[in-house]
């Protein structure tokens, strides 16, 4: 599959196609081609992630003047979450264009949700460097608009526990656990303290009159911390000794 085909699908014409090639290069491909002067998509992914956050936030800010900061943050998170970006990647068959090591391909890398998300972010980063922010808007906003109604409605309907579970399973391949730490108060007015853990690491606490309510509050606190970078995700990826 040619780069021209992908550019047609994206609706973008690169001036420097080497940036697009880099955005399509998985680290496993470099491992199998050690003598070649190549770079993988990770730096472009880093940039694209930031650009997507900005463009999506700007779009929501203009479209929903009645929403407050918390609601806007929640909707932006729904639109740029891993699963949503992977879905955008699938609309242009991005996985088929990725340069990957043979082992990664055999293990289903072309269809892996996290890989598709990161590759799409890398493409956005490449578009920004080569063509600027307006080209990114033209690439991203129509696609986000197509997802907007369903994705946003899903986000509004899902509670924090569900959203945290979806995030942790996509990013870490584990489910969060909720452990009751203490129970205080008389029988008619119980107060539960619940600790939220990922990979055995405590990331947030929540309180409530029921265990479920406390868990929801703890999950919401964890999601807010994740959104502002208050939790070391790489630490969560590492298994505990």
C-alpha cells in the first residue's frame, strides 16, 4: 500500500513524505533494521498527542459555550481517548501502512488499539510539522465531528468507574481494583473509604455512603489526576516485585 493512497485517505498532501514515513514506523521495525538510519514514531506521537488535545479543546470550547471547565475536560477526554483515536485510525486503514517487525505483525500489532491510537497521534504530529495547525484542523475536526455525538453521549452516560476501567484495560491491560479501607459512622449513616488501585498501586481514594459511591468518587479522582499528569503511568505499567 502506497503513501499516496494513505495521503488520499487522509485528505493530506505532505511536502516532506519522510515525516509520514516516520509516523508509520513502529519501534519493532527498527529492531529488525539496526543498520539503517531510521526513527520510530514516538517523538511524533508525543507532539501529536499535545496538538490533538489543543485542537479538540478549542473545538469544544467554541461549540459548547454553555459547558464549564469540568464538562469540557470530560468531553475532550472522551474524544481523544485511546479507543476513539484507534477508531479514527481504522477509517483510513492506518494499521496496514505501519512499518513493523515481523514478530509484532504476527502478534496482531496492526490491529492493536493502543498502537493504532499512537500511530494516529504520530500522523497528526507529522502533519503539524509539515503543514501547520490549520492542516491539522482540516484533518482532525471533521473526523471528530463524525464521532462526536456517539462518543460524547457515551461519555455522559458512563460513570467514572466504567471510564477508568476502559482506560486501564486499554493502556495497561488490567482492571482497576477497589478496596474498602475503613467504615465509620453509625449503621444509619455509614461512611466508606475506598482505595483505587492499578497493578497493585494505590492511585486515589474516595468516600461515600455506599461502597459503590465511594468507588465512583475514587475513580473520578483518579481520572482527574490522569488528565493533568498527576499519576506516573509508566510506573503503573511496570509489574511490582
